[in-house]
């Protein structure tokens, strides 16, 4: 049985706790020889490179040490390159724009992905069989191949 305590959580009834059963037994289940001491092997992750080394090496290999090179004064915007795949390309303009572009013969819709915050176009998925001009900063080989297969073109922009 549990009863509500003042903070709203539940609290186990005292008479049902295991400690009540251990009353009168000297060591309370912790043994006479080894004794229940505070922190016999250190607190927390103490001894990972010393007396607990076997455990760390066995279950957490690579926990200690470093890897790779340091990059001082790293600025994230140098590496900022959001990607979009071909299967999501037309969702930028919407289904209505795609249908109206399909009706307009001899004209290809222009999708400038940088206007939507994407820099690179990757080639996952398929494009509908209609020409499209894709403008992007970077484009993968596969994406370029698939765009050209449906009669489209790629424009690289700075």
C-alpha cells in the first residue's frame, strides 16, 4: 500500500518496509564480515584508470583519451551547409506550382533552394517527369544526373 505524502508523490507505508522485518538482527542484511561501509571503492566513476580499470576497459572501451585534431576558433558558419534531397525538392514550391509548371509547355520551373535556406542538393528519391531548373551552391553527381534525366538543368550560384 502507498499513501500520498504532502508533496503529492506516493510514499510507502512504514510498516511494510523491509527494515521493519530486519529489526533485532544485528547486521541488517549487510553481513558481519564485510560490513556495510560508506564508499569502499570510491564515489561515482572513481578509479576508472586504477582499481576499476578492468570494468572500464571491458564495458566502456575508449572512455579515456582523445581522438582527432583540435580546431582552434572554430566558427560553425564555415561549415553551414543544409541539404535537401530530390524527393523533397518540389515541396518547396508546392503541388499547385508543380501542376501549373507541368501545363506550361516549353517552360521549366526554377527552384532556387538558397531562397529556402538550403545550400546543397542531394540525389535521394525520384523527380516527377517534368523539366526543372535547380539553382544551388552545391550539388551531388547523382542529383545532377537525375535532374538532367527529366530534362532539367542545374545552375551553380555563389
